[in-house]
C-alpha cells in the first residue's frame, strides 16, 4: 500500500493537472473537466476523511471520472512530476493509481455513432448482449449537468454555487408532470430541488418514469446514502443522552468542511424507457439549459456567502441545543426540551440533507408519544 505522503503527492499532482487541463481542453470537453473538479475533494486529507474506517463494501466514496478526461490528465501528471524538483523521487516512476477512491463511468459524454447514442453508451459494457434484451426492460437515467464556466469568471466569483428556483421549475414541468415534491434548500421557500411523476399520457407515450432536479453542492458533505457530514446524530445524542461527543463532533465537522466549499452546479435528470432515452440523447443539451434560463429558474451565488450563511445558522442553532444539554437529566427528558431540540435538529440537518431523507419528524412523533396521545 502506498504511504500517506505518496498519496498526498499523487492527489495534489492529479488535481493540479486537472486545473491545468481546464484551460487547455476543447470547448466540448470543458464541462466534463469542470464536473470532475467539482466532484472531487479539494485535498487528500478531505478525501481520506471519506473513508469508512470499518471497511467493507463502502470503504471508499467513489467518484465518476470520464475515461477521456483521465487519458488527458495522466500525461499532464507525468509532465508535472518530471519538471518538479520536489517530486524527483517519482521521476521514471509508474504513477498511475486508478481504482483507489475512483470509479470510472462513461455515461456523461454522449457519442453520436450511427445516430444511436444509447448504443454508444452501452458499448462500454460489452459483456452484456444488449440487443438480446427486451428494450422495454431497459430503464435509462439521463442527466443534464450545468456547471459554472470557471475560466470566464472574474477571480472574486470563481467560487460560485448555482441553485434552482422552485416556482419557475414547477411551471416548466406543469404541462407534462404532476406538481413536483419540493426538496427545500436549507429550509428555503424559494430555492431547492424537486421530484415529479409524469402525467398518464406522458408516461404512456414517452415511457418517462420520473424527473428530478437538484443542486450539486451536496457533494461537499455527502459520504454515502446513510451518512452525511453534520447530519449523523439524533436529538437524544444532541442532549447528551447517549453518545456525548457525537453532536459536537458533527457540528465541528460540518463547520470545518464548509471552509473547503468550491464551485457547484446543477443536475436535471429524467428516468425513461430505452426508446425515449435514445431520442432525448439526440437533443442539444443547450436547449434544456436555455429553457431554464429563459424562465429565470437558475440563480448563482458566491459560494463563500452561502457557506458563511450555513455556518452562522449551524452555530446559532447548535448553541441553543448545547445550552439545553446542560440541563438536568429530568429537564432534558421533558417534552418541551425534546420538542425544541428535535425541531432544531431538523433545521440543522436541512443544511446538509433534503427533508425527505431526515428522520427528525418520525423521531419527534416517537419521543413525544404523539401517536399514543392521539389514541387516548
């Protein structure tokens, strides 16, 4: 196994090569490079903190990297190493580490071979005879990602975060979809993500199963499906009834990781049949973006402002909980204290995760015995 110092050198060199590449690649590949930079942790220390110390199938958080990007990055990595005196120990050294905390994918750069982009995508997995399958048994997720065009921004705006405005997105989807479920961003009434099911005629005619849209800055705190920085605690743990250090550790980790915030874009996804997917993938992705821009559905803020806003809320709400955790054991177990703590915990988790992923509402029902009270 490589030593930590070697991995730090490699990761720093790899990220440096990516940032050099962003100014060298043709226009049609700039988005793929920006998406890669956005998804990866900004330091090796940050990447290593995403390791599950317990091991198992989720020991590492994977990141999707396009093979075409890797093929362009690795020669730059070699050039950097060979020209940097501090990295002389790696000269003539095979320095391709691929598979450690990386997951390869080819789905995001679409080909046009034989005017059949789905065929182009499936060719990457030739161990399956796709033409022997019933096309109605193949469901495809198509994602459009909008990223900040880093080279065209002034220095003070290079770290920016894009967000969806819910109301315009709802109106754009209204002709073909039911009212989207609103996933509020930091409990906002204006910005956030959403998920919607198609109307019956759209489902029947196009094979669309669902649509969803969301901001991408979740990658900063996301570890895996059941774990995100700043959200893994219960109201009882926040009140020092259980693991006494878990809540304070979660708050510190969240506030620390906000310092690493960079630039983040948006994701719009449709799940549909193979036939519908092939038609959708032939469309110019710019058309989708232009519709959203015309409807004023996208806003962009300096990342530093958003990060400071989240840290301010985190510190304020957590300080109230910490004051309550100093009460006597009897007082901490009272319905009033538990209710306030549960509500604050819900708000704290809303800075990290969308509300439907939170257990705070169920927790309030159980802790306050609301169901039992209703029955009596």
